């Protein structure tokens, strides 16, 4: 039994990335809109590539593609491995696509080397994960698992204002099961779901580690528009004791939240928080004016549901305290929340062992971004993930995954999936 060398596997991977990039170039980076003709052309290219390399290809009810070894085409149960092919507008080429490419490389490696999987393996190339086009994320995996809310089926496209249901019907997808919240695949046939993805933060780069096992996907609660309401005044005429300054109230709140974040991190709890939108009203703000209102967003994430609940209570208590001391008022607006999704403990242990075998070391971390793996986990399917080192973040044209790191990630998956040599 002869394994393929890394040059051969790397060449196949590069062929995938270059071929798909050529189909979806934009003014900057790539654009593969969810449920678009570009996404369809990408899937067609991947189908041709898979067939040329001896794989069986079929399409499911959501117009996603499934790849397998020919002998596993009619398997009754399987491990599902893959990711999505759509991208954000003018995004990077690896977010999502790397997971599909990994599944294809795992299958081709097994086919050409004569290795056998412990159980049948199928790779899925999914549509519609990014929220940029319809304002909701994980649409493809929610459709597969029967978790698509009615408001998301009715969500309109940012370009043409037509609902998602109309775009699906254009592709020949039956929307009746979706409206009834029914899975459009037989979930009982999927033993587990695995996904390779580029890391979207700097941890692996900073620690000089090529890949990692993912322990869980952080849930979050978000307030898109919190208003801190104070009282306008002249910057030179109002003494400190008589000010109702929303800017200083916001600053104090963020300082308290940051201090609590530091404390929780030091005690071993998982937490990240961000205020990505901050500002006073540009129509009325001025250098010599105490603003009457400041608006900000808040995004708080953790793998631990209890930590999220603790932060909810803490946020409200601190807002109430600052309101009393500074004479302001906080209006949080509505909350949008997503539950954390822990990866399956048995799969985590298996991937850690596979990483140890493949690389001589192991590293495990949380995912700050959301992924299709969370949707499968929430549907009751054991799920696991592998991250690959990637510079410059994601959702931008400067994603910089190295093929050598990608091959480390695929080696971890192959070692986990294949029978011991």
C-alpha cells in the first residue's frame, strides 16, 4: 500500500483552489453568491474534477453535491465531511472551499493509495452558508437538517429583493418541506459530520502551529443598536457634576466589561466580546458639544451557555449602576442569540489522537466564528472540526492559507477516517 506524496496531494489541492478562483474573481478577491449561477458553476466544476479523479458524484434535494468512492455510493450510513462553496462579496478563496477541497483530497488519497476507511465517507459541497446575501447564515445546512425558520425562507436577497424561496425555486428546489421545517436529507444515515476550515483569527499564526482540533463553536448574544441616552450641553459651560455624558458612560461600561473578560479568562472560562459599531449622531455632534446620545453594538461570545447567561446578567447590572451614577439611560433594543455548539467529545479525542499520529503534537482551541458544523451538532449529529492556519483573517481577499498547512489538516482527517495501516 503506497501513500501519495505531498507534492501530488498539494498539486491536486492547488488545482481545486485555482480552478474555482478563476470562476469567481471579482474586483477584489472572489464572489460566489449563495444560490447563484456562480455557485452553480462552481459546483459543476467540482463535479467534473471529482469524476476525472475517479469519484462518484450525486446531487441531493438541496442541489448540494455529494462525492464518494464508487464502492461507497450506495452505502446505507456514512461519515459526512465537507463545507460550503459560497463566499462573502469580494472575499477570500479559502473560507468554506478549503473544507470541500479537504474532503475531496481525503477521498482521492484513499482511492489512489488503496487505503480503506473505517466506515464509508461522503464529501458534501454545500450551498448558502454566508449571511451576506440573504441576511441569514447556514441556510444550506439548515435546509438539510430541517432547521430553516420561516422568516429566513422569506428573507430577501440584497441585490434583487426577491425572497430566498424564489431563488430556491429557480434552482428546482422543492420549498414545501422547508416551509414545513422538515429535513430534506435522511439524517439517520449520517453517523458524524466533520469540517475542515481556515482559522479566522490569529491564534495558530501567533503560536506557529499549522492546524488544530476544534473543541466547540462559540454561541453569542448580540445587540445591534444599544442607545446610551444622556443630555446635550456646552463642552465648556457644564461642570462635571452636572453632566449626563453618554460617551463617558459607554467608556465606563466597556472598561468594566473588559475587566470582567480578563478575570474570566484568567479563571479558565471562555469569552470574547466586541463593540464594532460606536458613534454619536453625525448630524448633531460637534467638538464643543456634549452629545445627547451615543449608539453602539455589542457582541458577546462563549462556548459555555452559563457564561453567556452570566454576562447577560452582568451587562444589565452594570448598565443600571452606570445609569444611576452618570444620569444616563441605556436602551438595549432587541437581542439576537445563538446557542453554543460543543463538538462531540469522542470525535475530539479521535481527532486529537489523529493529529498526534500525523504531526507528533496536538493543539485544541475554540472557534469564535460560526460554521455549518454547529447546525449539524444542533440537529443531533456528532460533529467535529479541524482548523488550518491562515493569515490575515477571513472574509477578505487577503486570506493566506499555505498548501503545506492545508495538507497537515487533511492528514489529520485521513488518519482519523482510515483504518490503521
